[in-house]
C-alpha cells in the first residue's frame, strides 16, 4: 500500500528515522548520552525517593562491572523479576552496559510459567525481589540458573527509610513468603562490590540482542521475541519524534503505573523519557488505587501512559477528579483498545484527550500513534510511525485495498528478527517479503489512519457473520451501570456461536435482561449478547488487560 499516511503527519515529524537511529550503536550509547547531558536531573521517583541521572549512571555501571567480574557479558541472558522499584532501571541498564541480554520476567508468574521462561531463555543469572523468591525456589531445579541476586523493596530508599520499609514489608505486612534458595547475593552488596570492580565498555552494534521479551502466550506457549539494539534504538527514535513535539523535555514527569518489565512501559516510559532527560514516577502497585491517587496528589505530573482498564479504574475512584491536572499534557493509551466512553469521560475530567497508540511485543512495541494535538476521540489507533510500513492482507497473504478489512501486517526497523530458538514459529509469523503478521484485524481509511477491529482469534462467528468483541463491549460500556465488560463467543447448536457478556457492575440492581435489551437497541440482532454473567472481577494480564482467552477456556470447560 502507498504510504498515504505521510501526507497527514503533523508538522515536523520525519518520514524516516534511519539517520537518527544510526547515531547510536546501542541502547547503551543512548543511555550514556542522557546521563552525561542530564546528570543532575531526576530520572526516577519511587516512594518519595529521587534517583538522579548521575546516580543511575553510577549504580548501573557498578552493577555492570560486577556482572563482568562474574564472567557475564555479551550474549549472556540475565532475568529481571521485580515490580516498579528503583532497582529495576539500575539493573536493566547495568545488564545492557555489561553487553548482556535482558530477560524481563513477570513477578506474578506461577512456578511453571517461570520455569518455562528460564528454561527457554537459558538464563543463568536472575535478579529477583525477595517477595517472589518462593516462586523461584519451586522453579529452580529445572533451570540453568547459577547466580541469584535478591533485593528487598527498601534497598534503594536510603538507610533509615529503607530499613523501616523492609521491616514493614517483612514483619508487619508479611509480604515475603518463606523461601529457601542456594547461595544468593544481595543487590546492595553486589553494587558495593561493583564499585571496586573494573568496568570494560563492550562493543555493541544494532545486530546484537538487547532483550528477550516474552509474548503473553495468547497463541499458546509464551515465546521470546528477540529484540536487538537496532530494534529498540529505532523504536525509541520513532516514538520520540512524535512525543518530543508535544512535551517539554527534561521538565516532564510521566506516571509509570504499568510495569516496566512490560514492553509498552519499557519503551514509552523508561526509554523515551530517558532520552528526554525527564522523570518517571514509579507506581509500585497499580491495583492499590487509593495509594496510586495519593502518589499522584504529591506530584505535578505532565504525562501518563496506561491501558483502558487503568484509565477506567482511575476515573471510577472518587478522589481522582480532585487531582490537579493543570500540568498534564499527554495521556497515551495502548495495550488494548481504548473505549470511547472511557476516552470521553477522561477528557471531561482531565481536560486532556487520550491519544491512542498501537504496538506489539514483536515490534518493540510502537507501530502507530495518533497525532498528539487531537482532542476528539476518533477510534483509530493512529498513523504508522516514521519508517514503518503497514499492509492489510487477506488469508491468502494478498494486499487489500484501502478501506477493506484484513490482517494488519507490519514492516520496519523496530520489527523483531524472530523468536528465540523457534525458527518454525518465526517462519509462520512472517511473510516472505518481511512483513510481520500481527494477528489483528483492521483497515486503513483514506487519510492513512489505521482502525483495529479485533484480535483475529477473538472474532466471534455467528451464523457465518463476523462479530468483533470490541464493538459489542463498546456498546455495553455505554450503559451507566456497567463498570467493565468482556465479550466472547460461546458454542450454540443453531448459529455455531453466540455472544456472551461478562460484566462488572457499578450498580447491583441492573439485570441480565436489561443489559441484553440495551445492547439490542444499539446492535443488529446477531451481534447482541444472548447471555450475561456478572462478576466481581475478570481475568487480567500483567498490565490489567482483560484476558478473553481465559474466559473462553472457562466457558469451554463448563460446556
């Protein structure tokens, strides 16, 4: 498809970022530039404690030196398993500066999930928050892990505050289940030892691996997307070109409620704001909404990233609307479709629109973004970003004309070269011309804006007609008593499948019949739900995205 989107780029956005990305041989080079340029700026804030770029530079270099002293270097995989603590960026950049490969690991993994990821990646080193060490204990025997580094929540909060925090976590709140691991290293001691060790800057190129970023496993077993330094540098440059025009560089403070081990927050918050010389406000537990609101009330935040469920949860907290939004100038939504009702409510409360973007683990992640000066919600996931090609294809892999729906396919410098040790999976995911199959169904309008309709595997087939869950959920969300909703297809002997809704209510008096009638008034007959199940909560991913797959599996088991 011709790049019709280029004609609708905002002023100053380049069509190509190849030259800009070529300035940096690696993420390490980009990081070093920011640390030198913004040494006295605050890079991270956590639990009231600030970490400057100079301190981040020093700590990460010490960590890199210690790793190198253990023989860990170029190509070796190091797993990081911790929430949004100051320790995370220190270890992230330390691993990269040692020349090693980061394996981001979800702290909420079960032992089986952790065992699979450690086995698959071949990681021999792990840094883990001790709250999750009991999980590692169960997974450890069947992994190649040789070096275990543990850290406590308060480790980077200063002597007094850190000691009090660790005391509360361990003995008052009892948040650390008992565990037994072979010889471990304390991160605090590692950093002290690294201070006395020699650091040798490795030579890296765009082709070297930076991350093994595991997919959510929506198509089966989780796979490690190989993200090179070239992929990541390109995507930071691509996204930065769009964000920079809307922000004011070093004076920015982004709310980081999504976990940094997730590719969305890793690039959009950690890496882009490092390049800006700006600050990240780290939220330790985004599900503790009173604590989130309290943290936001203490800071003049200028940007926030999130998924639809996070924005919705904030809006439904009575204290959120009382916050000061006078400094806010960017709200970026991704990870799942932002619902129109949520977007409108957000604009009404904050005065700032949610700019919807789109990406994948396999694309580092950014693929499209809406111009950041728009106020009206258009339902689009935006325009393809610089140096990015989009192709809409049918099941035969043929390019479809503008306006027709098919699978969104992507080609660009941010796209993974493939999956770790899975050549057959890689082959099945790419067309011969290098376009990545996303598994998402959508179309492009006459101005180049991309509209996503749904996941290919989530589509519901009712009597031969395609029903997109996103459309049904958007209608159900218009009901004033619906807080959150998920739509799936369940087997039906007459029509193959019918639509079923799972609903979290704001008001317990609303009935199944009332909701079905409401949806029927706004949807054609075959799209309307045939049943509704009310829930207190719904299965979610690590960033809060509702997992329809688990609901389908559950419905199948009941059947």
